C-alpha cells in the first residue's frame, strides 16, 4: 500500500525511504516554503529516488527553492530507477547553478509520465559561459533507460549566460550508453531569457537521444543543439517534432523538426497525419494539449441571493473519453440529468437553485480538495 501524501511535510518525508511507493491524496500546498531554511526554501529530496510517486492528478503548489550556488536541485535531486506519474507542479520558483529542474535535477533510469510543471527557473550567472544542464521539468537526462512521456512545461527560464538549458529538459544525453533515453508525446510552451548556446524551448542539447511526437513554442529553437559525432554510430533523433515558426522564425534547425504556422499548430491535420494519437493528445482551438489524468475539470461560482436562493455558474471541461457528468438537485426528482459533455469539449450553464447541488463523476482522483470518495466515485 502506497504511503499517502497530503501536505508538504509528508512530501519532504519521501527522503526517509527512497524506494517506497507514495501517492498524493489531495493538492499539496508548499507556498509557505518561501519562509523556510533562512530563505533557501524547500529542501530538495536528497538521494536517488527508486520508488513510485503517483500524483493521482493532484497538484503540488508553490515550491520555492533559492540556492543559487547549489547543484542537483528540484523537488528531487535525482531519480534513478524511480517512477513519477500523474503529477502537476504549479507556480514553482527554483534557483540554482547546475543540474537544476523543477521536478528533478537528474533522471537516469526511470520514467516520468503525465507530469507537468509551471513557474520560474533561474540559473546562476557565471564569470564565463558554462554548461548548466538545467530544464523546466528535468535538468539532465543522463545516459540510460530513461523515459519522459505525456509531460509538459509552461515555464519562464532565466538562463543568464549558461549553456545546455531547455524549457522541458536541459541536457538529453544518450551518448556512451547502450540504452537510449526518449522524450515522447510531450511539449513545452515556455520563455527563455538570455542563454549562451545550446538553448531550446523544448530541449537544450539532444545528444544522441530520441525526441518523438513532441513540440515546442517559444522564443528559441525547439531543440537548441544536436550532438552528432562521426565517431559514434548513434545519432540524435527527432521524429515528428514541431514548432511555431511565426513565434520564432528559425525554430526548426535540425532534421526531424518542422516549423509550421500558428494556424497549423493550432489545428489537428499536421499532427494526425504524422501519427499523433488522441488520446493522449487533445486537438483543436489552441496548441495541442495532453490529458491531465483527471476525467474533467470543474469550475464553480456560487452566489447567495438570499432566502435560501442560489445562483450557480458551473463549467465543466472533459479531458477523457466516455465520461458523463451528472447534476443532482431537486429539479431532477426522477433521477440524474446527464450533461453529455463530449471529449475535449466545454459545457457551462447558469442555474437558480433553492436547494443544494452536487456533481457526480467517476474518477480515481478529483481536482477539488473538498471532494468525497465514495468507492471510486467522487462527489464535488
């Protein structure tokens, strides 16, 4: 049975057993970490994480790390053989020197799947330009059997005068290893300030590794650099990788990367024709996005009008197929009313109620902290 994590202290407690299994049972608020350790903030989980962390679709919010002279920083210092999945890290602020990533500084053997990050990553400015091996999600993917799948970053990176910096991954290395690390079905929509060389909005340096079915949008090349030595039989591989050439002219600099118009990038044709699948991708209306692992997103705005009279604005966005949402209230005495929101669609309404309202849907995890688990069903 996985250990349950419901607060920031329990998250830090992973350091006590790096080979165990854990799961988030609610959103974890780490905003107070800005006041910890004399301003240094959240203490990175030191050591090689070999266990399993299942976020169950929940979020870790407000992680703050300010260690400009430090290396191997993030929520984890290193993931080596571990699995992190279904986790969303929001509004993080991380500052360091080398091997810095919001999730982890280094990923060697292991899997990162269904993980997203947002926030700011800042790197120490050095006397001379030097390698940082830092990225929004993961700093350094080291030679080995490492996989990043169905993951994304929406970050701002202050790269200073550093090299090997990426919105998703800084240094993606397969050279010198029998196994080849891979990034697939992932994206980065990020801004990178400055940077010396080998800087990319998705990956800074792709060194004899694989990137497949992924894209980047921002103010740099999608992949900053390809290491390709005539002495090595392995080559950096990009397959069906795209970028928005109208946002940054020249975003596609290497084989296997295609720069397209904003209109094309916000459609589905180029992706479907290249073999991208839905799910996990959701197309239409904006840049492609990935399912969050939750079946749907719920936004509520309830106004009390007096005399036990309420006005409810309810918006539901469905991320998964074959999901039905149900409203239960006194207006439906004969049973549940099925809203039938289609996959990728948004449904909203305003209604007047003089009794309570609840929404029922089937899920392993909910994005509302005040939900109640009823044997696999959650009432919001």
